[in-house]
C-alpha cells in the first residue's frame, strides 16, 4: 500500500484496519502513534519495523511501549520501539561526533568516530553527511579553520596559531592557509587590512544595486532601496579593507551585472570571490546549477545534496549568500512552490522569478 494514502495525523490512527494498513506499508508517519505486538514471536514493534510482515491473526495493537510490555511482550531488537526514534538517535550520534571533533587536538579518523557512535564507517559517514551536509573530514577542517582564525587574533605569532589550530607542520599550514582564510595569514591577522575592494552603486529595475570586487572576482552584489545603507553593509563586511569607489575601470563590471539582472538569459560571465564555510560553499555551488526559469524546494535541494533532513540548514546558507542573483538563492522556494523570505525582499524575489520565467 502506498503510504501517501494513509492517515497522517495522530488522531487519524483510530481503527485496527488503519493501524494494520500502516504496519503493512511500514509507514513511518505512524511511528509513535501506536505499537504492535506479534503473539508468535513475543515481541512488539514500531509500525515501520523492517521485519517480515506478521500474520494479521497474530497481531495486537498497543498505545505505548509500556502497555505492550505490561501485556508480556519484549522490545524488537531491529526497530527498538523502547528507544527514541531513529532520527533522534542519529542526530544524537552526529552531535556526539561533532563534540569529539571539536575537543580533539588532532583530527580523529573516521574509524574511531564511527566506533564511538556505535556504527560502521560507511553508515556513520552517510548519516553524518545527511545531518550536517558535509563529511566528517570537511567538518573537522572547518573547525580547524575557526580555531586558526581565533588563534591568529590572539596568539603571539602566526606559527603558534598554526600549531594551536592542529597544523602539525608549518608547510601544511601555509599550503592550506589561503584556502582557509581567503588571504595570507599575515593579512588576515591584520584584520584584512590592505585588501583593496572596488565598488560602485547603480540603479536597476529592482532598486539600488551595489557591486564590489577584489582582485580575484566579485565578492558582493547587494540589493536595496537606500544606496547609503548598501555601502554601510559593505563596510561592515570588510571593516579593514581599502574600499575604492567610483573607479572608471569598474564601470564595465557594474554594467554587466545590471544587464544580467535585467535580462537573466544573458548570463554573467564574471569570476566570483565568495567566502563561506565548507557547507555554505557547497550549497552555493548547487544553487548555481539551478537553471534560470526553474525553482526547487528547500527539501528537494537538501535531498540533492544528500542531506534529506537539512532543509533548515539550506535556508540558512541561502540567507548568507553575499552575491544576489549571481548565486541564485531566489530560485529556492517553499516545498509547496510558494514564495518564501528573501534577504533582499520578497517583492524582488517575485520579480526575478517572473522575469526569468518569461525569458525562458
């Protein structure tokens, strides 16, 4: 039986026929609403238990695990009906692994993390990625990067910060530092001072548009109603960088961005210099693969990235996107297709989607 045809609310599991239909379908929606026991085996299970479907004549239903045990049945070892739900247990295991990674001086290997969580290496790797959106190795690297950034602000030397962050050699540290920091360690320690960022504000059909770029590529595209507010936003993002405005040679870049906003089918063939966590970068890359004129739901995008429970994390990465339109977070909508919040205003999101749909 298709589980989509089964009742979905707790109040709906009223008749034994409905409960039996849920057992046959192994409907996860019924888990926690009732439990069933099997007289021939002496065990009780969740409705979604993967064990072989019992004969209907041997099955009885119970409201709680306590009721089933009071009737003389023991908990199934496969679905563990006396334990928290599987998703909750997995989330707890992932949280434990994250704590182990954060507390370790050296990066724990996959086998030791999996053993600590009571899972095989393969299963642990898959569960960790489904819940966090990144691999354990990427999570450890991100935590090491955070420790490095904190250390560079506090330590007496760059070398001390590197070793405190878990780099066991200066060669490994300098090989990875630019990718971790987005700049050299010396420049990062100076708070980004000395980094030149060109910017300009223009007007487009969506209001004020600020475009900013480093020597590597565009680092910000901001939309709003108040040009001065956009400039203040840029200053807050790069408080110690040298901001260079009204540079004649930058006008062509700004014009290309404006043209892209007005006519998405033109595309934007400009390099980007966006900095974020490993997870954010992964989401932003996925966003750039959504064709103009199409939308995806948060849950669908999470599933594409192999993290079916990560819709909320996907929304957070969309909200952190620093380059409007170029990384098209406006193409992500609610699961029912309706328009949800947009950092630069729901009206702008609607206008962009309408424009892209008409052009496709």
